[in-house]
C-alpha cells in the first residue's frame, strides 16, 4: 500500500505540468480554440516530443510502457489546464484498441503515427438510440469478399472532425441489442462513403456526426474478433472512463483553487466574501467532494488491472458515480461562489464547469453507473 | 504508487480475523450486530482477552505494551475489529488518557496508570464538555484550586460517556482565571469514587443511558494527580483529540452494517418480493456502498501518509474522514429504517435475551437510528470540521 508517486512518476508529472504551465494558460487556450480544427498542432507536437503520446504503448511498439498511474498523472494534468487536444480519443481509446487487440501489422501501421504526433484517431461508437449501452449497435458490417462493407450513423464522435482514422463499432451478426456479433473496425477518415458533419461541443472540443454509406474496408480492418468484440470494447471504454475520472479530478482541483482564490479577494460589505461562514462551509464541502473523487479515481486506476472483468467494470462504474456526484457539486458551487462573474464566458471558471458537466454524460452518467453497480450486487 | 495490500498485510488480516472468530464471545457479537448495548462485564471480559493476546493497546509505544505495528497493520486491525464486529477498546483509557500519560506524565504516573489502563482495571471517563462549553471547549469553568497538597475541584461536566461504569476521570479544570482562556487550564486525573463526585444519568432519545452529567462538589484530589505542567492542559487536550485521526471514520462499522442491510433486504418483503429487488432501494444501497468505498480509500491515503511521513503534519484529506464517516454511518441507519418499514415502531418489549429470534433483530433499529444522530455532533461537530477545513486547508 503506497499512494506516493515513484521518482519516475514524479518526473513525468513535473514534465507535463511544466509544459502546460508554459504553453497552456487560459489566454493561450483561447487562441488554440481558433486554430483549424479547434486545437493546437504545435502543442500536440510538444506532447509528442516529451514522449507523452507514446506513454502507454509497449517499448516493442516504440512507446514507454507506462501503466494506469502514468495515464492518471497525464489526464489529471490535462484536466487542470483544460486541454483541448485529442489525447483521450487518440492515445487512450484509439491506442487502447491497438494495444489490446491490434495485429502486428495494425500496430505498425498506426502506432508510430500516434507516437510522433502526425496522426490522430477518433472513436465512432455512439448511435442515435444507443445512449450508454456499448452493445447497442445498429451500424452494420457485412462481409464482402475478404473484406467488409460498413453502413450506419455515428454521433458526437470526439475528434471526428480531425481524425485520420476512425475506430468504428459495427454489427456483423444478430439484432441491435445482441451482445454478440459486434466488431471493431479501423476506417480511414477519407474512405469513400464517409461523410462528416462537424461542430464544436459545449465544452470547446470538436466532434462530428458521421455517416458511413457502403464503406468498404479490407479484412485487415477488423481489430480483434469481428464477431465478438464486446469484451474488448468494454475493456477500452473502461480505460477511457478511468481516464475521464482523472481528468475530472484535475478539473475539480483547479476549480476549487480558482474559487477559493476568488472568494479571498472579492470584497463586499468591506470584507473578503471568503470570511463568511456560509461560503467557507460550501468551499469545505467542495474540498470533501474533490478528495472523495480523487480517492475513487485512484481506485479506478487500480481496478483497471483487475483480472476479473466483472469486478473491474463494477469498480470503475462505482468510480464514475462518485466522480459524477462530486463534479456536479464542485462545478455548480464554483459558479455560485463566483457569483455573476461566474456566468460570463470571460471568466475561466465557467469553462471548467462546462467540461466537467460533459464528462458526466460521457460513457455513462451517474444514474447509469449507479444502476450497474446496484444490479451487479453492490460494492461491499 | 501501489494500491494493493502486500502478501504480509493480507496474512496479517487473516491472523486478526481468525483470532476474532475464535475469541469474541458469540453473545457479545450478536448484541453488537443487533445494535444493542453491552453490559460492563461483557465489555471488560473482551478487553482482557484482547490485552492477554497483547493487542489491548496496540498503538502504544512498545515499551508500554504496544505492538509496533505499521500504520497499515493498525488500519487492518481496526477494520477487522469493527466489521467482525467486536467491541472496540475503551477509547477514554486506551486512545485518550493513556497517550497523554505516556507522553506528558512522570515515571511514577506511567507506572501507576498505564498497566491498569491496558487491562481495564480502571474504567476511565472523559471530563471535557460542560453545559456551557460544547464546541467552544476552552470556555470551560470547572475550577481546581490548590489548597496545601490538594486540589479542590468544583464544577460540572456533561455528556460524560459511560461515567456510570467509571473508576477514574481525566478532567480539564481551570487553574488560572486571569490567563487567556486556553492558557489557564490543567489536566487532572482522579477517582470517580472520591467524596463529592455525583453522577446523574442523561437519557438520550433512543431511550439509552450512555451519557451522564457529573458534578464536583469540593472534591479533594492529591496534588500529584496533575498530568504534565500546570496550565498546559489545553495543549494536552489538543494532542489527545488530534491523536485519533483515522479511527473516527469507522469504515469497518459501516461495512458491517451494509452487509447486514443487504442480508435483511433479501429477507424482508415489499410488494410481494424481497425489498432488495426494488430498484430504487437497491440503488440507494449501492450509492451508500460507493460513498463508503471512496471514504475507505481516503482513509487509506491518510494511513499510508502517516506511515511514511509520520503524524506530524496531517494529510489534508484527514478532515474529510469525520464528515463523511459520520454521514455514511447515519445513512446506514436510515437504510435499516427503510428495510424494517412499519416494524420500526414497536418498543423493545422482548428485551435482549435472544429468546425471540424473529423479532429481536428489529428491536434496536429505530433506537440505533435515533442514537446515530450523535455522530455528526460529537468529536467536534461537522460544522466545526468545516471551519477547520476552511481555515487549515483552504486558508480562508
């Protein structure tokens, strides 16, 4: 039992915190938002230079063999700085599919481009009616010769506007809500039959709704077993949930810090409003909520390595519940304690609130995961 | 960062667990599960079993009978003790006055009191709170005047837990009226059998008798019963209250209660099926279990930090423990109320003789719910805890 970072992990944290302190203050972020695609290629290449894009890949694949704790450190830092770049979509999710189930050829085709920053990925999973059920897939992949023909509509694909490669879930067999018959396919974003409608999201990221019409890919496009990849999808999405938990902790840390600084300096009735007990208690409750979230983010990071998939999923669902409750409280109270200024686009706190809010509704909200834990027999 | 218990720690947990299985009197365990009060004999019997094993004062320095365990081992021991469940050591002796005596007392006092605390030859109670001094403890008025080789003590204490069993009291008394309020307090110990000590029971809303008022009327106490220096009592009190940072979360207690709720909810019917099959109830239960898991991890963070960096500088997360720990304990008693539904109402007509198994488990649920309102009040109310976080952690 040891919650301290190792020397190497401490250096990793210093390195990413340093990079973001230099190149990611709130004013710089505004500039990056206006760049093509809504994020900064220059920052992305800096992340690549420091080895952060290769962090979770094995050394054999050209990476650094980092584990869950390393990803947690990076995601917390990205959250703290409210980073726009597609680390989750490219490294955690896209990279996750390749790491867990990619063939040597698939790894060789995609991982080097991820690591050097030249290629990004996007996960095309959500459908009009699937909501949070990963097995609810209406998009089809039909066999044609050796390859596949994919048809369907995917929504709110993060980084879908910019990605070079899409990771698409599609059904090869069975009905929409069957748990078998689901495959995962690597689809070039410029393949014939792929059309995109791109837009900024509420929290300043960019996403796309993507239609696939008769998109033809080869046999080598399938990652894992094209007829039975739900377990793989759950594995990778669990990792994405864990990463989101860590990002949320970073966001909450910064929200609390910003809010406390604000109430120390904002004066009304001749005194700092932070001297009022009702505001002090609210801030204390924000601290409690943040610490509970941090504990569960660590728990989820640990659960990532559980061998039993049910226990892993249950623990990560529990973490997402705690993070969801904490982020709602911390996010809302950050705005409340800022008062009117918190309602403006000009103040940074509102942007933290918006990102936190979107995290709750990504890969399962609080109610969804609470039901999962309840149905799995609880968490004693 | 490595969040798993080591093999040695897991083996230690097994050792502790099997000792409890073999040595906790079954009736004592049953009463705790049902939320009943134990008799003095039942408690003392168990504590002496524990002391004989060498675990009675586990966290004391080894020269006074402690075990030398790591902070993680202490955590495991407490969790297993609470979740078995077995009675926890008498905090007033073992966690409060004991450490004050071995840290600030003289050799004679150590020799005289420590072994008797360990074996509960003396039952200790705590003379801190007064009718006018709750959260503002330093405003206390009980007076100790020096007359020759004696202290003459006059005043009143309240909320004195289990004073009806006590042989000894450690008492904060005002010894200097002119000093700033924190500076004129001394830490004095004396026999509850002294002439002039009167104990009057306070019945709490659960119908129980845990706490008392204690009156001092010209109580004569030998001068050598002062612990440490005169007028330094406030420092010792702060030391004492800061000593038990992690036990206060009572994670093991809530774990045991959640297991019980799950068990009962599988048996009690609602709408023709066990209440555990009711989705709304099940989700509420899961929500509480998740909160407890977060608290357990927060507690482990504090424990691991203490193990590594000593107790000098508390981990900021430690202030979370009291607030969340008490809230979760209260939620578990609410969930029990929900399981039992209309059968919360009957008064405990059967007594606790174990003769009516069908009904016995219901008898203490409402009283336990009422009684647990105390946990967010005692030990520094949760509002005081929030003040502490605001000042000490957030710098407000």
